[in-house]
């Protein structure tokens, strides 16, 4: 009987799955890039037709803008004003995320409470807050504060807390020159407390007795904090070192700035690719990589090269400073780094004063009106309206996410905790919530992103955040597209950073399968 051997025919390209996948992705990429190229050409054509220029020189031009609050209320340039607006945005976002997480967690637990009053209050809060538009809530809280009594001459003095239609003044702690040396002692105390905590945990495992690891760690940190409060001048020897680093940076050629950025980008891409291959390693060697895996590796390498090219292209762009000096972007970056080390060196001077300074809020006479003074802290009406509204609004959604995450944990976990005699607060803190947070962390991350982006609604109450400040500069200079691109870059960068932090903790909390 004759055996016929059939020759294997090669799959045609139009039927090859790998070829179709790669070609389709490259086609979509080229179409997207082409779309943006067409938009860019049309935008520049419109600029030329209207006589408008597209450049960033306006960022260093003097600007006559007075900001109601921030690190600099009278910025000398547009870029300084945008930086102040960005800091004001981050103030609301950072503190709002922390407060919304705490409030949302408590409200979410309260909605599952067996106490009828607590349950109904939590339900009313959620159903009310999340169903009213956020901008309306911002206006509501602004109106509530504006309805408060105004400051008069009889109010002049110092207060622990003072409410008025100009905002809220309250006692606060501010830092002096010795704060950063004291922070060094605190950092050493945190590290030492971690070692002490691990030591006490080992003692507990060996003896079976409670070792009070948390108390020992907190006590260690307290000792370093107390010692550092009086001993921080001993670190004054760091001042000349930091000034020396600043002088060295100022003497380094500016070309090293793009070189270092390029090295960081290429080494970062290589590090990511190496870790990616290591994650695919099996006891028998490397597993088979899919087309998507190869696409990720190639994309990481290309991004490293793109960042390198952009670093060298942008570093050579010249910018005119407020003082009229023409510098390249690389020189500006080098100067900024040197200025930072100079500031840090000044912070370690022995005559900096106590690390922290406590002061009450004050009301003083300025001209014909009574105003809050410079002592203590003042929460202005726009800041309060934006912060309170976005925090409560986001907390309502976080509460529902927390409630769903707790309900997703098996009921047997609660029953087992109750069987061994744990209180409700104990099994929630030690058993239920740690398991629930594995479920609720990804959707909570989305709420963090929403809170960060919702701060742009502060323009409705004249809060000096980046969108409001940018709108003022836009009206003065007419540079619409550059300002919008700056907004987009700022919110994109902030959102990616928040996503990165949330994804990091999400990976850390994942169950590791054997």
C-alpha cells in the first residue's frame, strides 16, 4: 500500500492571524497619527489666516493678574500663575481624596448597619448627594458661607476658629526653617519603628504572647520626634553640602540634561522589558510569547526611543525669561534643579527656628475693612465650596462601592469571626474590609480620577485653580490652543499618576496563586 505524503502549504498572509493582528494595529495607529496631522495643519492654517501665532513665549511674559489664594497671589509671569493654579488644584484633589475615602468608607459601613437610624441617615446621604449635579452643590455651599455674618471692627483679635462670609479662620501649625531637618529625624524614626515592629512580631510568634508591636513602633517614632525637635541643628553640616551640589549642577553643561533624560528613558524601557520577560519565565524556560506580548515589548522600546528624541529636540528650544534672559529649556531645567538644592540647603541652616510654629487665626483692620490676618490658616469661600462639594459628592459613590465590596465577601467570614468572639469593629477591620478592598480598589480608583478632574468646576465660583487661571491668561493673550494643551497635559499627567498608584496597590493586594 503506497503512502502519500502531502506537502504542508504555507498559510497566505491574508489568512495569517498574526499578520492580520499586527497590520490592523499598525493601520489604526497610522490613521490616528494622520488624523492628528491633518488637525494640526488645519489649526496652523487657521492661525495664519487670523494672524494668531502659536508659541509658548507668552508663558514668560509679565502678567498683571491677582490671584485670590495660593503660594503666590501676584505672579510675575503666566507660567508662574499656571503653577499656582496647578498647586491649588492639587490641594483640593489630594486632601479631597483622603477625606472622601474616609467618609465614603464610614457611610458605606453605616448603610449596612443594623441600627435603623444610622442605616437611614447613610441611605439619605447617598441618595441625596449623588443625585444632585456637582456644580449645583458647589453653588449651594458657596451660598451657605456667603450668608454668614461679615467681619466688623468688633471682631478684631485672635481666635481658635472664626466663621464669616469671607471664609473660615482657624488655628494652625506652620513650619519654619528647622522643619526639614526635623523631617529627617522622623524618617529615621519611621524606619527604626519598622524594625522594632518586625522584632516584636517575631517575639509574639516565638512566645505566643501579645507583643504590642504597634505601641512599640509608635513609641520609637515618638522618641525620634522628641529628640529631633531639639537636636535638628546638628544637621546644619548638610547646608554647605547641598549648596555645593547646587554649585556643581550650575557648572554642569546643559547638554547633560537631555542625555540624563534619554538614559533614564532607555534604561527604564530596558528594565520594563527585562521584568516582562522574567514574568513569563517558567521552570522549563521562557513560555511562548503571544503577539500581544511582543507588541508590548516593542511598544516599550519604541516609547523609550521617542522620549529620547523628544528630550533632545525640546532641550534646544530657547525661552525668554521674565528678566529678559534668553535660555534653552535644558538650561532652565538645570537652573531649576540647582535652585531647589539651594533652597534645601537654606532649610538646613542652624538659625531656621523651631520646626513647627503654632498660631491662632487673627482678624485685623486693613484699610476700611476687617480682614483675616496672616496667622493661623484661612479657608476661603471658593476653596471651601469646591472642596466640600467634590469631597461629599465623591464620598457618596465610594460609599456604594464599599457597601458592594463588603456584601461580596462571603457571609461565612462574618459568621466565623462572630463564632470566635470578635466584635463587629474587630472583624470589619481585621477580616471583612481587607478582603473587600481587593474588590473595591479598582472602582474607587475611578472615583479618585473623577474627583481630580471635577476640580475644574471651581471656575464656577472663581476658585483659582488651573482652569480658572488659564482662562484669564487665555483672555489676555489669545493663546487658546496652547492653554488648552497645558490643561490637557496637566490633567492627563495627574490622572496617570493616580492610576499608577491605585494599580500598584491593587497588584500588592491581589491574592498570589500557587
